[in-house]
C-alpha cells in the first residue's frame, strides 16, 4: 500500500464505508504498537495506547489533511496518547513542607529556560528532521526502528539526524553548519 492508497481508504471511510478503515489498522498496528512499547515500556499500556490512537484517528478522520502522510498524522495521535498514559501513571506524592528544591531559584529558572529553548529549536526544524529527532531522542528508537516507522532507508535516517543535530547545534550553541 502507498500513501495514495491511504488517502483513498480515508476518502472511502469519510464517504460512509467504515470497513475501509480496517486495511489502515492492519497496515500500521504493528508499527504503532512498537513505538508505543518503546515510549511506555509496558506491553499492555502499549497495546491500549495503539488501540486508542486508532479509535481517536477514526473519530477525527475528517480533520486529516490529505496533503500530508496519513501515517505522520496517525503517529502524532499515538505520541499524544502515549504522553497521556505517562501523565496518568504518575503517582502524586505530597511534598514535605520543609523539603527544599535542589538547586537555587536561579538554577531552576535556567533549566526551564534551557528546556524551552531546546523545545523551540526542535519545533523550528523541518518536519523530516523533527520526526527523526523526536523518535531517536525522545522515543528512544534505534536507527532501524526509525527507518521502519518512517519507511525510509536507514542511511536516510542517519543523514536526517546528522542534519537535525547540526541545525540544533547552530541554533542552540552557535555552531557553524557544515555542508
């Protein structure tokens, strides 16, 4: 199946043929499960997250922009679902009122500013570079897994990662960009 096939299946679903969604599920369920398992580290949570991503995608199918890859749209839904699972599993423990935060207020502010700068720099990357950075450094996928998820040669993944890291180094550290 190709991206055009995905778009045709989406169009059929939107026209009322809900069975046309099944081939999309069959095509992407292993990839979504693999990414979710890497992000969550728990088989049951990963299976639930992948299933919920498909449900949400089906419910929001009318918002899919056919100018983009269906899998990229579906992948973003999955990532959001995984982040929701991680957020929900956090155990809230009341803090001791006498407990001090590590570091000074200045260090805390500097850390928050650094985090915001990194997030902004990643957000400014072209989509192809942003995807590989997120999958490698935030989802902790191997080069092979990224290549499988994005359906690219492994060399292309490595090249995009190199370019993305150079761009981030330039934006955050003032590195000169090599070409």
